[in-house]
């Protein structure tokens, strides 16, 4: 925790119950302190900055008005929730955010009763909150439920599925739409502000409530009449603002557009609308990065800026990145995609809201008409790509590995069954580090391998990534999946010639006698280090280890596996993915089906969710760093010393 004597109010708040003891006129000062605390903490311990700065006032207002944790606040996109964590018992431990053994980077119910639902991926808040609101209604509990959605999450299909159901299931849920330049609904000036004041005015709503009660006592307030009155009210507002509102069209009471940085006004509005019956939406306008000029000026860069100098706003390079001069895999992807697109006019780029994160912005800058950011909509990204492919284009669809889980049906139904020619690039595959269990790309190999008509590959290094990308865009390759990790690789001189890689063919990197190690992807570089260390350690015993880079999980190189089965009784597989269903499982299946019975040791991600921490820390914890792999090699080769 950053100790700061300036935090006159924040230092007295451990839980929201302390916050509610403040006078409402003290809340702006508290917001200033909370914003400064977030900035000072993240300057030294990197995390997601701009989103949390943008919702400081909303966070304070929510915990001030609602009786949390009994009342539920369901955050969408956990990037927004740092202020929430600080106000809910984690101020002193916030310095451990995203660290091994520390607090989770996103809302996590196992960590705190104030975290109503997991929020690592976007667009799930409305559906989850609706479930809680209906549960409260069925159990006759007087519990308020609030879904806070924003930061682009309204572009996800699940959000609209949730809204559609919210409109027809009896509930009293409040949806807060945090609009930070989503442009869902344009403000039209004075009349909009007047209507906001009117519809959140206590007298107006008291009169509205008394009329409703009187009609009910007369026995004529049916559900159809209630909806008719709501539609009439909405039509009056539509007449004045000359604009139809989609939410009111679905019988959801709409209030907006409100200033999301006026905490006193937010408290007033929330107090007025919180007890209203039926589903409600409060639309607020915020600035991502609010209160810190560099973040306001460039919210994309300051979404997760790494370490920075709080006073100057200068971003600081980490010691690790200064040592490793190899490029990031994502940048090799971006540069190579542009190079390929210049030579092949059928190539188009598709990404679900991650153009800078996956470096597709490199092609987007030069070829804006051939690149498409489809918003936080992974399923749509895949099906849109399949449609492009069906009519002759060559889409490169780039999705983070853990986010591709959300497009599983689309991959099967719209890409694989159609057997179209498209490339699915899975960035952030394997262990990703501090973002933790919601973001580790653990499962893609296992859940994709059973699907017919897929080619699944993973490059050993940056040069192999270029060659695989070139191969994937050649004619008649079908759905071609390429997975690669977050961060830097191992080769500085990566601009190799673009050459075709034979599909389904691995390669032997090193000869050996006692043990064969089969790897897939960049984890093979770590294994190569471990092999060298093990052979040096056991030089007197003559340890000799063979190393095979499989390249492809599907189709797997059966000729290479037959060679291994014939020559080795001791085999090891290493993969940066879930053990169940991945490379190790594929090797076991082949050996069993073809009458080979070697002693096989499999190393990979366990049957449990891996916590947050740096990649080196997590690899050590999982036994997948060079030191632990060395010990495993010595043991598997039968040369472990007593």
C-alpha cells in the first residue's frame, strides 16, 4: 500500500460501511484521493489504469448508495474494478494486485464477498445480474442488483442476449451503461438534460408511483396496462429528443445521459431510481483515464501502460524487456501480416477489439479498408471471417487464446463444417502472467484438437511464425490455427524468407540416445536450454537426449512418432497448454494405437486454474522452467542421483 498522509478520507475507509459515514459533500474529495491512490500504486505495480480511473466517481456513488455486499454490484470488464477493490477491504493489500499470491487482477468471489461475479472477460454482467435479481425475487429478498457494463462490452452479443431477456422476465435490476466514447446514443443538449432531471425528480416519480398504486387498488393495473403506460412515457421522451431509444423500445426504463464524473449528482440519481420497480438503465458518460492527462490523451496506450513515472507521465521499460532484444510475437505477426497482404490482395484482417494488442494496427494503418475491428465479439469475428472466406477472401482472424473459448460453436459450426480457407491466430496462448486464470491460454489445444477440418500449429520461434503464416494463406489449406504466446520470443534476427512449411511435418532438432523429448511451440526453446543443462550435469554418465519440434498438433507427424516409438523406450512431452487433451494425449493415443509402449512422462498445465504471477514465477511453480525441466529430464532418463 502506498502510505500517503494526504489521504485524509481514504485512510479512514476500510469497507463501504465506513464510506457511508461521510457527508455527501465530502465525496468529491474522496474521489480525488482514490484516483491518486490508484495512480501511485499502478506507477510502481503495473495494471489496468485508464478504465479504473474513468469510474472512480461511479464506484464511490455505488458503494455509498447501495448496501454492499448484500446488494450486488456486478462489474463487467474487471479492468474497471480497482477502485472497487480498494474500497472493499483491500486497500492495504492492493500493492499485491496481480502478483503471485496476491489479490486477483479482476473481481473474484473467492477473494471477497463484495465481488459478486468473475469479470475477466466482457459482456457477462447483465446475464449474471439478471440471474441474481430473479433469484432475489424468487427468494423474496429485498436485494438490489446492479450491472455495470461499459468499456466496449456492449459490443458483445451476450450483453444483448441479456438485455433481451431482462425485458421479458420480471425483475427490478438496474443496468448502468458506462459510456466512454461508445457512441451508443448521442447527446442532444438541453432537452436531454431537462428530461434527465424530470425522470429522476422525486416529485415526478412519487406522483408516478401513486398513480400506479391507485390503478392497482382499482384492480385495473394489469401487466399489459403497465407496459402501455411505460411505452407512452417513453414515446413522450422520444418526441422531445427526436430520437428512438432501443432500451425504452424494449420496455426498460431509461435514464440518461448523466455526467459520470459528478459524484454528488450520481448519488442523487441512484437514490431516486434504486427502488423503482422493473428493469432500469442509467446511461452515464465518462472519460477513460479521467484525472490523469496522459491517460485522457491516449486511453489505448494507458489501458495497461506498465510502470511509469507518476509526475512526468513517462512510461518505463522493464528490466526484462531491456535485456531481451527479440521482438514480441504479436509484432512479428503484425509486420508479417502486412507483408503478406501486400503480396496477396485477398488477405483481410479481423480482430475483436484488440488491434493494438495483437498488432493488427500495423496493417490497419496502411490498409484501413482491409482490416476490421468488430468490437468485443469473438463469435462474430469468427463467423464474419468465415463469411469473407466463403466468398473468396483470405481472412486472418486474430483472437486472444482465452477469448477464443467464447467462439467455440462458431469455430465448429461456421468455420470447420464449412471447411473454408481462413487463418485463426491465437495470441496470448499458454501462460500469460499477471492477468491470471481468466486470461491464461490454457485450453485451446485441447478443445480444438477434436474438431475435424482444422490444422493446428504452433511456431518454435518468430521465424517459424512467419513461415506458418505464409503457409496458412496458400490455397486450399482450410481452417488453419496458429497459436503463439504473449511477450518476446528468442530470435532477434527474425526477418527470414517466407517459405512454405509442409503441413503436418515436425522436425528433429537434436539427436539423442536415452530419451526423446517432443515439444510444441516456443516452450521448446526452454526445453532446449534444459537439455543442454541436463547433458552437462550428467556428462560423466553420457546422457544424450533427442529433441523433436512437432510444429503441428493436427495433423500430427505420424512418421516422426513412429521413429520415436521404434527408437526410444523413454519419452517426454512438454506443452504450454492443458495436459488433458493436448500434445501428450495425442502422443499417448498414437503409441497405444500402434503397438508402442514407451514410458511417457507428460509436462504441461495441470487440471486446475493457474493463478496470477509473472511468467517465470508461474513456470517455476508448474515445473516448466529450465531448472525444473532439467531435473525432470535427468529423472526421466533414469540418471537421477540418489
